[in-house]
């Protein structure tokens, strides 16, 4: 199959997977199979139906950057799919302009279905963008923290309050991994102003970050252990895994404990009490101490 034929096949496949209602169009007649029709894709992109058909048949061989950008937006392509679209059309993929905070429906389902696991979802800049209730119960409610304070790199390298402690070895691994992530994001999103501003501020605020950034250190996320010091249930030793979501550049930090352990029992208790403080021995009116920022990972 020629490159133009592969482009047409890819466009048909991407068109077929989108329901009209998902694209903001009327659902259509009952019993209709999911997928956009060429006329509906033409409506979304501002292209002619004839041109859409010629593209899919491999007869339109030189779509412009503007056409490809419009198609990628209408077809809701991921970053990797958009890059693939441009390459199939013989165009250089454009630089991604900003870090996305879009959360696919599949990730939201994961948060709902894994309610017994503390989960925090971060974008490529390590901004915490959503979390499940057990995450908030364990590490502190992120909704009470400023937007900058919810960035894992900023929180760690500027020593904002955190319930998490690391051993020196754990801290070194975490720092190497998160600096490597930010460096990769800066390459992937070279025109993202917020990301450039974050890195610049971190370099000024933290000599440790500046040194790691300048050293071009390379690190990777491995399963590691963390101790979370909860004000009510005490220390909770958990395993931390960082899951990368393909196609959307999200990082999911997941904390877990082996069944039958004291930590697992404490997580179950936190699932019940949530972010509410347990009554102290001095009575319900006793102070509960200062709030803490969410964990850095």
C-alpha cells in the first residue's frame, strides 16, 4: 500500500471510531452504527465532502498543514496519532504548543474503579490535575492547595509541607526521574510558556534542581516505597508506581499496600473516614493541626 493509501485508511479508521454525539453533532437515526460520515467530517473541518473522499481514496496527495491540523482536531487525535497523520501526509509534524491536561474517559473510569488505591493524575509537567478520594485522604486534600503547590517538582524542590518522607536513596531516584521528565517535556513542548516559566522558577528557587538540570541527569520511575505520615492513622508504608498513559502524556501515581499488612488496614480505614479528621482524645473541638500540601508523588 502506498503512503497515500495508508493515509486514507488511517482517516477512515479514525472517522469510524467517533460517534456523532461525541463530536457535538446530532446522533442521527436509530440503529445507526457509530462513526462519522464523510459529510459530517466535512462539516466539522470546513472541507468539502469531495475532498474528504479523495483523501480517503488516496487521490488527494498533498494536504496542507492547515488541512491536517483541522482533521486532527475534528478526529480528536492524540499527540502520537497527530504526528502519524502528518508523517503519512508527507509533512513535518508541528511542535506541540502546550502540555495537555485532557483526561481520557478511560482514565476517569480507572479512578472510579480503583477506589481502594490512592491515585493522583499528573500532566507532563507534573501538575496534579485530578485525584481520587483515597489519594486526598492519604496525602492531604489538593483542593486546599494553590495551583503551583500542586506541582510535584515545585513542592519537592522548594520544600513545601508534605506528609511523605524519603530515604536519601529514594529521594535521589525520585529527583533524577522527575527532572528527566521535565527535560523531556521541555523538548516535546518547546513553546509551552507555563512549562518554561516553571523550569526557570525552579532553577532560581532551588540550587539542587539547577544542579540536576545542568547535569542533564537521566532517571526512570521504578516501583519504590514511601512512608506517608498521616495525622490520624500514623505512618503508612506504601509502594509507589508511576504509570504512563499512552497517547496523552499523563502520569498516574498509584500507592498500594500488600494485603494483610498494617498499611492495607490503614488504607481501608482512610477509605471510610476520608479527608475528615478523626476526633482527638480531647474532644471534637480540639485542634487538628495545620493542613499539609499533597504528596510530591
